[in-house]
C-alpha cells in the first residue's frame, strides 16, 4: 500500500509541477492543489482494478481518522467538563486490555491512538505482547471490561483491518 501511495503522490506532484511550469503564474495555488488531489484520487480509484487491498486500506484509513477525531472530540469535552465542574466524577484505574494485534507496528499504532485520546494513557505492553496496560480516568461502574471492549472494538479492530 505504501508503494502505491508513493507512486500516486509522485505522479500527482509531477503533473502539477509540469502544469505550473507551462502556465506559470496564470493559475492559482488553489487550482494546483485541486489538480494534485484530483490526480491522486484518480490513481487511487484506478487501484481498485490492480490493487484492491490498497484501495480498501485507504478507505479504512479514512474511517479510522474520522473515528479518532470523533473519539478525540468526545474525550476532550468530557475532560473539559470535568475540569470546570466543582465535583468530580472520575473513577480512575489501570486496566489490562487483551491484544489481538500481531505485529509491533499494530501495537504501537493502537497504543499511540489510546494515548492521544484525552483521559487514557498507554502505560506498558506485557512481555508476551498479549496485554496493553492503560490508565483511564473514567472506568464506568468499576468494570474494566467495558472500557477494554470499547478500545478493542474501536481502535484495535480498525488498526488490524488497515494493517492486515
């Protein structure tokens, strides 16, 4: 997938630079950016025929990006609300999330997404790479399995789908 994306970026960049040399300052920067993304999208759509896995990995990557932004917004609002309230609803704790990931890259990306989300922090990975230890500000009803299930069904599932 990475080779395909590099190829698409190079083709789009070369085409945009050639057009900018031909037309000089006659075209605006907006048009150059639009051409770059247009060529990249056309190449991505063409990949449907010769590299289907890469085609769908791009879709899954976009889905993960939107999911992360949604989770980031929800968590940021929850933490901000917690800061301005006079009383606290925090129920912090450390949980062990069982991992289904198979590679170090998957574990790294999953733990980074967990750490980037406010209210959670990846602490460590077990020696046998079967569990990720996470500190969380909110453990609902003191049941760590609920949060572990949310993390597995949210971030981990999407990371595995992209990198398999």
